């Protein structure tokens, strides 16, 4: 999430909103958001309802939920989906920002 925070203004300049969905409960999410001073939306999903809808994988031997990034356009169409194979498998912001530019 530090990567997203670093370039947050560039996402906003492109008309994007970042929403991070996580498996923690609301209290844990709120505490983390406040502690890290994150400028984007955090959605606690302790029952994994949203995470399952988007097909995010769970790999118990690799520390739990694998990263997933989804870009959804204004019409609600998923234009980009990346499912990570490890906790470090996260596309660079430049890739996502370039995609946002192409959707304009």
C-alpha cells in the first residue's frame, strides 16, 4: 500500500479512486488506516465476500491472500486484472497509470 500512497495524487489526477479491500475486521482496518495515514478508501471484508467475487486467491503456505489489482472503469467493466503469485507480485504503478491514461 505504500506504493499506492506514494503515487496517490497521480491516480487522482487521472480521475481514479483507489479502494483497498482486505480480510480484516472494521476495527483492525480503521486502526491500520489511521496509523499509516492512508489517503484512499479501505474496505474491511472479514467474510471475504468482495474478495471472493473478484477471485482473489488464498495460499496458506504463502502467507494468506495473494495480491490482486483490478481496474474498473466508470461503466463498471473490469478493464485490468492482475492476480499475484506471491506477496511481492504487484504491478508497478506506472503500468496501472499507463492503463488509466489509455482509458481516458
